[in-house]
């Protein structure tokens, strides 16, 4: 997903979400659950897809 193609408010939310997830990894906070990631995806009008290749 290209952030530049998102409406400004949605792009800002997406950037904030990614920032929070990265910071959680740095400080050792547990990662979001799959349920939470599905909610984030739904808020962006997307669906979560997890693949092991």
C-alpha cells in the first residue's frame, strides 16, 4: 500500500499505527494480536492476510 495514495487523515493514522508497532518492538511490549491486526486492517478498508512461504 502506498501511503501517498491514502487520504491525509487515513495516511496519518496508518503512519501512527506503524510507529506504535515499531516502538512496541523496541521497548519489548507484546506485539498486537491477530484480532487487533484484523481491526486495523478493517479500519483501513483492507483485510489481514498472513502467509508462511
